[in-house]
């Protein structure tokens, strides 16, 4: 083979490899763009689900503050009317008015949450304290408050087997201690800070496409053992 033929063959081989490399890069870019586009679509669907859930809850419960969670784009916070679940200092007993309110509120709340099984991923009952006491004491106290409300929620739903099972599978309790104090006019409002809130979360992109999901430990079983039910953010 003469030098010209060899050079021609080498040039042809180089052109072929360059073409294959360009095709590979184009295919990779196309696949990446498709994945990004799908991810953006799923993110948009999750945000729409969250906004739709907020709208529905506001329509049903006009006297309750329902808002997006500022720390979680997929989260919804349900703040109960002032004074109903504001606890006595250093106590975890649900006030009498609070028990009466939960008896009326929970059946409707569960019906909205469980109406679309794929819309809500989790329901976290969050307990809070004021700033007095040690950190460890406040975490334990707030956990007890959250667990009491979670237990009462299940008691109210006991006669509604479908929604009872729904809540049993997605609900957990979390003690936040004094991490989220409420301020009024620049000062801590101790009465308002001693409270319990419901935090909902719609499924994320990963959860929508996961083939398996973790099972939350039922609060009822944990309560019987006297165990602390841990926060399960997903």
C-alpha cells in the first residue's frame, strides 16, 4: 500500500470516528433534554397538585388557615383556629375545646385528604412548645403533644374504616420543640407557640416514579409500646 492510499484510509477512519462521536453526543444531548423536560413536567404536576390541595382545603374549611410550606415547595401547612390546640404550659393534654374541634374537623379533613390516594404522600402532625425549658424537655413535650393529637385523630376515624386505613398508612408525629416559635410585634407569643399543626406533602418526582415505597410505622402501634413516633419527611 502506497503512502497516499494509507493517508486516505487514515483520513476516512478519522472522519468515521468523528461522525460516530458527533452522533453519540447528539443522542446523549437528546436523551438528557428529554429527561430534563420530563422532570420539569413532573415538578410542575407536583406543584399543581399542591396548589389544588390548598384550594380544595380552603374551600371546605373557610375558618382554617391553609398555606404552602415556605421551607418545602411540595408541602402544605394546616394551621388550626387559634386557641383550640394551644396547650397549657408543660402539658400535653388536648384542651376540651380542642377535642371537640377534632371530632368535627377530622372526618371532613380525612375525606379531602384521602379522596385522591395519589395526591397526598404524607400527613405529619407537628407539635411545638414555647421557649421555656431545656431543649431535650421541649422536644419530648412537643413529641407528646403531636402523638396525643395523632392518637385522637385515629380515635375519631375509628368508625370510618376506609379513611382510618388511609391515615394510618400515611400519618406520623413529629416533635419540633421550640424550633418554630411564633412572634407577635417582634416578641415571642408563648400561648400561640404551644400548638400542633398538620403538615401535608404531595409526592415528588422520585416518589411518583418509584417502584417501591417505605411504609410508615402506624402511630397506633407505636403508642401502645410507648415509643416515640419519629418524623418521616420523604
